[in-house]
């Protein structure tokens, strides 16, 4: 088992430059996922793995 700290989806998204809040209010899932989709091709492999792990934990 690895010693990585478990991160929330919000923390992972913040590390790749995606904010879940705008003007003090939560953004819609469509907006956040759309931004992730647009940035996906430019993310480093390590960041892609962090996002993927967070998604798996979220959906389990």
C-alpha cells in the first residue's frame, strides 16, 4: 500500500488549476468537467493519474 495522502476531488482539481467555486458560489459540474476536458491534453501524466484516482474514489 502506498503512503500517498488521500485527496478530495476539489483538492485534486485545484492542483491542476481548476476551481470549483466562482464568485463565492459553487460552479456547476458541467462547467468544472468541461474545463477539465479542455485542459486534459495539456496535463502531465502524474496529474492525470491523480485526477483519475480521485474519480475512482468518488464513484466507489
